[in-house]
């Protein structure tokens, strides 16, 4: 697998000290914001969300970063 971008999103909210979420993505710009919003609606929020972009050409990382 070729990983073009690795983006870590740090949460500024109370979080579990042990819970991290890893999201593999390839051309998921249309869905990534919904995915991130769903994660943040959970009872226990992750300390860190790691988005692994596998060479997307549709702006997945840009939309995730803007979120």
C-alpha cells in the first residue's frame, strides 16, 4: 500500500486517554465529513483520529482538515 498523506486530527475535547481511531481512505471526499461527525457523536470520544489517505485525488484530506 502506498500512503501519500498521513493526517492526525487532534481533538480539543474531553477524550479517552487510550482510544484512537484510524481511518483508511481512498477517494472518500464525499463521505469523510460524515464519518468524522459520526465519530465525534459517540459517547467516548477518541484522543486522536488518524486519517490515512491512500493516494486520493478527490480532496479527501482537504475536506477532513477543513472539518
